[in-house]
C-alpha cells in the first residue's frame, strides 16, 4: 500500500487547513505577562465549557496533571490512584519527584475504582501514616481501553472525599470522548473535582497543549507552578489558536472516531485467534490479544507495518489501535483487510 494507516495513537492527528489558517491569523502577545489575547480567549472559553471560574493553558497533559498535584498536596502526602492510570504509568515518576508525594495505587477492573475501594484506602489519622490529600481519576481511562468513568461512581467517590476533606483531580485527557459517549456535559463531570485537565492535542486535533480548569485562586497558584516547571510561554497565541479552534469545531466529530473503533473491533472479532470483545469498546481505543498466533508479536507488528498499518505494542501479547480524525471509514475497512491477510497467512 502507498498510504500509511496510523492507528498508534490519537496524538498522531495533524492540524486541518482551517486550523492552520487560525494559527496563521492568531493575534499574539506575551502570555507570561498575561498579554496574549488568543491565550486569554482560550482560557476563558475552556473555563466556561467546564463550568469553572478560570483556566490555564499549558504545553502538555503531563504538565497539567503535575501542576494540579503540586497545588493540591504537600510533600509526604499520599494520593489515591488506579494502578494503570496515566499519572502512574506514563509521567516518568513526576508526582514523586516534583511534589514529594506517595502514590497509593489500587488495581481496578477496566480502570474504574469503586467508592468502597477508595474509602478503604484512605489512611487513618496516625502520625505513622502519610496524609491522604488527593484522589485522582482518569476519564476516559487510557490503559483500560478508553473506558468511561460512570458518573454515579464519580459522585460516590466525591461524597467520600468531601466527608474526609480530600481534594479530587480529574485527568481528563480524553474527557470529551467520555462526553460524546455518554451525553453527560463536561461541566457536570468537572463539578465533582477541584481541578480538571484535558488535552487539546489528541482527538481534538491541535498540535500541542492541554488545559487546566479550577477556581481563580487555584489557577493563580498553578500559574506560578507552571512558571516553576518551565511552562511559561511567550507569544503562545499561535498554538492557543489551534486549541480554540479544536474546542469549537472538533468535539462533535469524536462520534466518528467511536464509530470507527466499533467497526474495527467488530472486524477483529471475526479474525480467528484474535481475542477481543467489541461490546466492551466504549470510545476510540481498541486493545486486542494476539497471543494465540504462532508468530511472535514482533513479526506480526513488522508484517503489518510493511503493509502500511501502524499499531502500538501494548503488552507482550496484545496491540492497541486508536481511531482519530486522521482516520476514515475506508482506512478501517482496509486495516481489517490487512490484519486478516497478515494474521491468516
């Protein structure tokens, strides 16, 4: 095949021509001085969408999560978080290194901790114990396959947190996938958390950037932490314009990604030897097991790559595929054909 079908991640999206025009025409200023009009518009728009008083534009999702953790904890505190959460698995140990906290990790089916699990993990007030000061949830959950946190469960955990005077942070890198999957408005999700982060550069298609939303006082504090972490940007309106375009134009189209993920999962179910349950695919992430094939994962990966299909290795016996705005219906049809031809050789 001449073209590449890149399903490695929704970070592979590229700016559309209209987004590039928005970038080219962006009005800019010095954001560290608070004088970039496009950044200011983006922050105001994001805050309104999520029903919070203020927002902060940052370079990456990892920085957004780490700024939130730093603002909500003190060194020696403990945070409760699911074992396979992005903050634990993919952020280079930053929470411990930058905030001096201890993660209390809980293993949960499909990445969804229950209120009972969380409550049982909260440390008693004893001088030998770390102080449990923060609960972090991830919605949708990346390593669990794009699962959506049920709003009822979030509310139950929130009630426990409030009763124990514990803050909550939402890693909402793919929050708008959850919004599209459930119909629950983003401000409803956000209302259960002191801080929320979400990504502009995954399914929403911007080239860079994430947002934090919170109270005005906390955003002011987090703005200082952003500077401390090296995230102060100057004429950032150029990239903020892409984020603003993404929020205004690229949320509803996430439904297409979900449909494509379902189509791919249903096609994979028909390939003898591939283990996947299409009914469990909730958003745009598909994880499927290939451990029953006599070929090694490396051989399968390279064979698919030669045919123009890029997947990511997830475990030693499984692959991950992620649909996004760069993927068409025909791409999915062709991907299924490539997998069929490759795996059934």
